[in-house]
């Protein structure tokens, strides 16, 4: 695959919004770019899921080509920065028959149909890797599939299990993530951040009609950088300080830029927010984040911890794959020391719930 990093940081005279001091972008960004020699990923490569196996970072990235279909491709890296394995065949696709136009999908990244924005979770005690993603088969709905760890390692992509819808028909949902381990004996799926909502399940079968009911409200205008909450980023990462959860948000005064934030959730009860970042972790700054199919977007969908280093994978401008990194302990210290009080988050949640009842 053609990998290049000729983008430079765009300088402006305007004072920059402060972001996390502990976080650095890779000098190799973008670590993946559209490849004209492979048709199905010739337009866009972005929004990667990430999982760590055998001390190697494995990515499942979203790709769009000339046929307008959104698929997932596979790539991997020994150090998390340099891609050295990127097969020319897709790893996952959700489409059969003729391509059909889907207006929701066009607005959601530029494809006609297919699958969007993967998240990967490795359940070690099950020897299974779970995939959650946005399906364009019936509007924009959340779906789940899985594959054994051995089949994933061997790239036996035909072994993905038949996907099941998690969200009801006739509703638009995105950004649902599975926790990487059970909580009090149950699977946990975070399906909304505003209000913060987690569904606990005995299994992930999602038999016909067994959907998760979810409510989402973006929030009310305020001075905070994340007054308009978009949704969850990568699946939560378990740390000594709590579940580390990244998310996407904007400010009502500047709806042109997606930014990435972080929060810490209680280990036993992740509906309790312990800390929330008072500034963005990352905001669009580099040219590969500012200019692309969707300008001014940084969209994180994968994160791993490798050798005490936090690696955060994100899409730049809905066109490129990028990575940022930080020492995990230093990052958590900065998050905790500069975080908004949890009571503020609870107040926003209660306000959001109240607004839902007002509209009924």
C-alpha cells in the first residue's frame, strides 16, 4: 500500500485552543492513505479499529473506493507506527447484490452502502475478537460480529460470524462500543454518552427483536469545548484509575471541527464519571486532519496500550489513518489533574434526560 507523510502542520495566526501536553502525533502521519492501485481503497482510508495481539497492533480500517462501497481492510504494525502488512483484499464487507444508494451513508462518510467505523475488542477469556460497527444495510444501524482469535491471526476472514443488529429498525445509531471484559458477569455495551447509557447483557446473540433501546441528545450550548457531544470513540481501556474512554465532541459555537476528549469511568459502575477532560485531547491541526473528504475531523476509533505507551488511532478528515501517542501514566495524570468535576457531568446527564421527557 502507498504510505506517505508529506503533510505538514498548518500554522495560523489565531491563538490555538489548548490540548493535552502529554499527547504527540506520530511524525509518520498519515500512516495510511488512499491507494490508487487498489480500487476498493482508492478514495478513502480512515477510522481504524485497533487490537493488540502477540505484541503487535492489528488494525481494521474503513475504506471506500470507486464503486462507492464502504468496506473494512486489515493492516498491522510491529511498533504501532509503521505499517508492514496490508493485504490487497478486504477483511470484512457487508453487501450482496447490486450497489444501492443510501443517503444516510453518503452523509456519514461518502459511501453508497456497506459498513462503517469498526471497533474491535479482544475477549481473552473467550479467545474471541468482537467487531461492532455501523451497518448501512437498513439505514444506519449498529451491528455486531465476531471471529476466533486464531482465525483473526490467520486472516481467515470468511470465518466472521453472521452479523446481528443491536439497534432497532427505523432508528439511526452510531458509536456503540463493547467493554473488553464482562462487568459483574455480564457483557457491557456503551450505547450513548448523552446521557451516559450502558446495557448489560447475558449474551451477545441479539435474537430477532432483542434490540437495545437508546436515547441520544447532543447537549445544550455552553462555553465548554465539548458542549455538543457526538459519541464514544474506541472501546474503553481498563486502567488502575478507571475505564479510560475517548469520545468525540464539538462546541456549539464551532460546529465545523470534530475534537477528541477523554474521561475516566468507575471500574465497577462505569455509569459513574470520575474525571472528564477540560480541553480536547486532540483537535484538527495537521493538513491531513483539516483537508480531505470531510474537513476538520479527527475521529478516534481504536486505542491500545503497548509497553506502557498509549496509542490512539484516528481518522483524519475522513480520508487518512493517523496515530497519536502518550505515556499512559502521564496521560492519566494530566486527565485527572485538569478534569471537570464529575458532578458537572452528572448535571448535564440529568438535564439531557429532562429534555427527553419534555419532548414527549
